[in-house]
C-alpha cells in the first residue's frame, strides 16, 4: 500500500470530512475544518491530503493563520488519518509535507498544541523558549513552536487563534 501527498482541492472537502469523522470520536475537528475553510485564516496551499492507490483520501493536515503578538504564524491543526491507515507513516508524511510547503512559502513560524513525543521529532519545542504563549493554560511542553528557516527575530507574544477554534 502506497500513498501520495498533494494539496487539497475544493472537491476533496467531503472526503476530508469523512477522514476527520473516522479519526476522532466526535464531529468537532471535522466541523473545525469546515469553519476554517470559510475563515480569512484559510491558506488553500497549506491544506494537504494523503491519497491511496485508488485515489481515496486517507489523511489530511491543515495549517491556518494565527496571530502571534503583533505578528503572525501558522497553526498546525488538525491532523487526521483514517483508522486503517494509522501507524503506517501517513501522519508523519502529511506533517512533513505541510511544514515543507510552509517553509517554501516563506512562512516563519508554526504553532501546535500536541504530544511533545510526536511533534518533537519534527523539530517542535516548547513555545516558551521563544517567548510565545498560548491563550489557554496547558503544560509548557504541549504548547510548541517550530521556527522555520530564516525565522530569527520572529514574532513573540500571546497566540490568538482564528475564531473557528473557539468551538473546539
């Protein structure tokens, strides 16, 4: 079984929703993706899917804009892989592709709230090391950032997520 990674196209929306619904216990993440598509934070080139040899979507990752202090960055969320494709490297391939696309686009910073054991392998580290904080209380090691190439002097301060995240 092989997968191919590509940028999501508008016609993929129903299939990406199905992946999120299968990957998570409730509709919150799928609803979040739908709401983000309608928000100014949406960056179409940074919504990435994994497709199998039958061209069925089996995974999805999304980077959207967020405010960091007086500057901006990207939020990595959510990441979803269909249950039958989990633990096969699909999530890793999706995250790597999304981060590479962000770097190629000249972005400077990606923020994620998640497992440091998982995201640390991509280079994420506690946001506090970069004088960045989240808008909510979580253990320091779970709110992480990845400065991208040329990010020296990047934004600092409190992150403000796009409005659709308030529903999650």
